[in-house]
């Protein structure tokens, strides 16, 4: 396993919000040589990579990453908000919105250009008569994601479905390992796998190790963060209640050899003077986890 960080480790904060090149350099200077290229800003139009010169910019990023010795092993594609917000799938930012589809396809192409192995996506939920209908949810995910699986796999990029967490007392599809396994197995493809967000797992299970074991070989990506079992805090490990020694032991038991990828928001409101120390602590904690 290797320690990795998302490119939003810094750019969520103030002046670097829309500049991937600066984020790459600062994250590398902080000690990270493996990264997740986070493209969630695509869904909000908050990125320079939505312009006509996007390919030139991506090649610049790829060249700089090569110069620095940085590998983009993961990416995070834009995620739809219909199910979590009970909005129409055609609304802005939702899975059947024309702009959202266009932005997601571009994000897949960017992933391929940067050499990403696994692009993380959020499973969608069919909004019907019942709170949760497994067969309807599986069919709806295929309706939405089949085109993306086909496009990504043509470039050698896999899609990793992330475990979700219930929102505002409402069930969401993809929260349990059984739902994720059913979705992944329905594709029967080497280009479809799971991403486990430890923070989401902590909001759902007192002990998430059984869920991780259930995923087993399907697990190819992670989101490394912590919380106290309630809100999605995305804080540094050991600042919450995740049982990290047990989690790390379980990852080794299932022979997980991919990356531990930080998805943190601890710098979002941190004074700029304290950000270097915050990121340094995060790196040291991550390196400690790898030794457990």
C-alpha cells in the first residue's frame, strides 16, 4: 500500500481553488508522490479544464507530474446529486443533466490522459415508490453508468463505485457492501470495482471491517478520512472514531495492495499560516497507518 492525497488537499482553500497545476506542485512539496486527480469541481463549473484549451492544460499537468515523479493512480469523477438531495435526475448537477453527462465524459478523458487506473464514482439511486428497490437501483445504475464504463474501459481506465452514507435519515443505494457487490458483480468486468470511504463506513457501521472483508478482491481504491460516526467531517485519522488498527489489519487480510488516498477537508477553513503544519501532520499520520 502507498499513501496518496487528492489534489484538493490545498485548492479547496482560497486562491488555488481552480488551478490544478499549483495544487499538484504544492501537494508534491508536502511529500506526496501519488495522487488522486479530483474532478468534483467539474460539476460546479469551477475548473479551468472545462474550457476549449483543456487538452493543452492537461498535457501541461501530465508533463509537470512526470517531471516531479508524481503518479495519478486515482481520480474522482463528478458525482450526481439527485438521490441525495431528492432532486430530479435532469436538474443541474444531476445524473441525467446534459451538462453533467458532458462534464463526466470529459473527466474520463482527462483521467486517461493522466494515466489514472481507477476513477471513483458515486452509485445512483432510482427514485421510485419505495425507499430502496435493489433491482430498480441496479437497472438505473446500468442505465447511467454503462456508457461511462464503455468509454473508460476503452482507455484502460476502471470505474470504482464508492460506498455511500445515508443522508438526512433517508436510505441511499450503495451504503452496504452487499449492494456494492451486487452492482460490481452485475458488470462482470475487470474495469469495475469498489472504492471504500472509511468515513462513510464509520457513519454506517460500528465496526466496518466485516464490510471491507465482504468486498474482498473487488476493492481497488480508498478514501482515507475520519469522523465521529455522524457528519462527513473528512478529518485526519485518529481525530475521529474509526478503529484504524483493525481497519489496517483487515486490509492486509484481504491482500489490498492499492493506495490509501486522503480525502480531507481539514485545510478548507484553516488559516494559511497553519496549513503546512496541518498537511505535515496528515502525512505523518498516514505514514504511521502504513506501518500498522
